[in-house]
């Protein structure tokens, strides 16, 4: 005899992507959809901040205001890696969603 698997609750609170995120892993795992949305929003904010920092340093390097060019190189690399990570996570999420939807057909 197999036990019933409980249904996955709906993701709620996606409109609040810019709200403050939970800071501890226990708080994130204990909550529901709003915590997921907060963590997602925090990640997107961090991605935007790294890209903005790289852009600012690029302008400073181009105008000659940046004394240490390695600062720009590091910031550009961090922004690139963060963008690649976000793209990979998005792709994997869509693949997982499509696989789950294929199971229901």
C-alpha cells in the first residue's frame, strides 16, 4: 500500500519580488511561496547591482577616473558570472516545469 503524496501548494506573493528577503536558510525553508518570491527578488536585485557596478566602473575606466583597472575587470567578471548563473537557473527551471507538465499528459 502506498501513501498519498501531499499536493504542492501554489506559489503566492510573486508580485512582492522587491520585498525584503528572509536572511536565514531555516526561515526560507520554513515558509511558503512568499519566501521563495523574496529570495528570487533578492537574487535579481543582486544581479542588477553587480551589473550596475560593472557599468559604473566601465565609465570611470573610459574617462580615466579609475586608478586601478583590475577593479573593473573583477566587477565585469562578477556581473558576467551572475548573468550566466541566472540564465542557467532559468533554463533549468523551464526544463523542470516542462518535464512536470509532460508527466500529466
